[in-house]
């Protein structure tokens, strides 16, 4: 008798969970925006309402070595530069790395491929193409309207990872105020997150939220499976991966479209409210644990999800 009751209970719970997941998946299909790799700028007009009155946009990534992340981030950056008056672009790199590249973007000095050699995982063809586009864009602008590139990381932060995010946030805030321009910051998901679901220490995005409130917007990037570039013993290597099916990534992978934008700020019966689960997380080095707990809407305002991704195109 007890066995029969237990089986009935398990089947009831399983049925309830399946029904709940189906409703959430239906919500995703009805409310997400499909993306394609060769998107034109006009296809990102939905960002106008999402970013209304925002000062800083954090563009995250589940890894630093993914082709499709770089491509979609470049599309977003081009749209916002062209249509929304964003004039600052910050990278999770030191100013020593970035300053010569910014000089190239402003004045055409130097050889871009040579200048990018020290960028490791960011020494990629996708980012090279973005920088070339910015250089060409700047050529047609007055000095006040040119896009400025800056680095918000520092070697001074590396000895203490617990305070690194605060230091990076301070550089971003100082630069944004100095330039008096809207900014886009390119970094890993773990840094742009607005809350502390992922760790016991405040993320860079948390400090930005403290300073800017609702004027800071965090857009994470997620994937389910594919290949990625990471660093191993000072060299770039490629790894294959697949996330667990019971994660947010696994749920998103069942959506009808393979590349989607999901806003968690929707008021249409958002099923993600106060729902904690994991997305894919791959650091610069390969680790066995590749999942990151998040609370959608609290940690990220939205996520770009790409079902299957490939390794970035490293410049030899």
C-alpha cells in the first residue's frame, strides 16, 4: 500500500513539473524574439524600449571564446552606436592593452592585427571585424561623436579577486561620467550580473546597480552545447561541451527558435519570477563545473540564448 502511494505521489509530482515546464516553454515561444546570425541593425529595434533611459549596458557572455556570442554582441553594438547614441565601449581588458587599439580606432595609427596579439581569447576575427567597423564609422564623425574604446580591468586587481569587481566598476563609472556618454561594457556573465545569486561576493554589475539603479541594464548570453576556446598552459585550446538538461539552458534549448532574446522584464505573467536555476558557465580555463546559478530578472534583465555555439575564430 505504501509503495503504491509513493508511486502515485512521484507520478503526480512528475506530471506537475512537466506541465509547469510546458507552460514556461510556451511563454518563451510567445514572448522571446528570434535572432539570426546575419541580423541587420534594424532587427534590433526592440532594444529601444528595453534600454530606454539606460546609461550603461552590460553585455555578458557564458564564455570568452564563442563565435556566435561575438557576432550577436557586434550586431547589438553596431545598432546602439548607429541608432541610440552609445559612444563608449569598454572591454574586460587592461587599459594598457586597449589604449593603442583606441588610438587606431580614432586616428588609424598602427596595425590592428599586431595590436590585438596580446588579447588572447579576444584576439579573434569577430572582434577584429567589429574594431574595423568602428574605425570606419569614426572616420565620418566629429571628435565629439567618435566611439571611444576603453579597458576597465587592471593588473592591480588581480592579486585579490574578491575586490576586482569593485575596482572594475569604479573604472567604468569614472570613465562614463568623464566622457558624459552612454556606455556598453563587454565582459563575462559573472561580472555583469546585478545581484549576488551566483556568489557570496558582489559582482561588478552589482556595484554598477548600486551607483546607477535602474539606469544599468544587464544582458547575459547563454548556450546549451557546442565548442569553445579556452586557455590551457598559456595556449588556446578547443573543448566540446553540453549542459545538463534540467537547467535553464536545457529549457531554453527546447524553444522553437535556436537563437532568441528573452526579456525578464515582461509583465505578461513572467514564469521566471523568483525561479532560480542554472545557465552555462565556462571560464577562460576549462573546469569540470560549467553551471552558474541565476535568478532571472534579478541577476539579468534579459538573456540572449543560442542553442548550439562554436569556438571563436582566433587570429593566428
